[in-house]
């Protein structure tokens, strides 16, 4: 019962915060952001769409990496912790590229986070590979280990009915909504 109450309180808190305030992404910000995330028990099963829906990340980059494959690194940015299978970059026959929003923001459609890095591989190239390269090869293909200038956590995908329009409204309103 405590877990259910805890998850309900967490869901309410997530909905109330919508998008976190604007911050320049630094290693310290990323560490603080990750350390503030609530750790849930390993055996939690089921849940509602709000608690199981992926986190929405909106971000700005120092260069246009919108076609570069993202990977997740450890906090020291020396090890790759997570990388996609080539098939993960496709939704049907379409690439899961980020969606361009207003004012230079991008909506993640793949699964990035505070410790994202981008590879020299484009989505187009990587999605054609028969299997994912080795971690050693991926490390050799790192393009930028700290590519973001801003990262916003904007609730869960289940919170939105028309995510692009709603996020663009938030951006136009200066993230005050």
C-alpha cells in the first residue's frame, strides 16, 4: 500500500511540475538532476500510464546533431552505458529522429537523458547496420560527449494529447505554463 501511495504522490508531483525551469546543462546540473530522481523498488509491477510512460525531454544542442545517433554515458563520460540496436532507430519504416520545436528546441523521440552523447553515425547509417557495433567501436565513434546547452524534463508522454503543439505553446509562453 505504501508503494501505491508513493507512486500516486510521485505522479501528482510530476504533473504539477510540467517542465523544469531553464538551466544551462553542466556536469554538476546533470549530477544533481540524476540524484534528485526518485529511486523506486525493483519489484514494482503494473502502474498507470502516467507512471509507466517515458519521460519527455526537450533540449538544445551546441550544434545540429539531430541526425546523429545518441548514446548514454556514465557521469564521468568515459563509458557508454546504453546504446541502441539499429532496429531501435526505426518506428515502422520511419527514423525516430528528434522533432524540431520552436526557438531551437528539439523533442527527443529516442530516449536521451542528462548524460547523452552523440556518435559520428547518422540515424540513416546506423539503422542499416546488421547489428550494433561493439562498445569499443562506439567509443571510437563519439562525436560530442557534452552536446547539450539546455535540457528540460517535461513530464511524461502520457501527459500530452498533442505533444508538439503543447510543447511549442510552452516555449512561446517562455515555459511559464
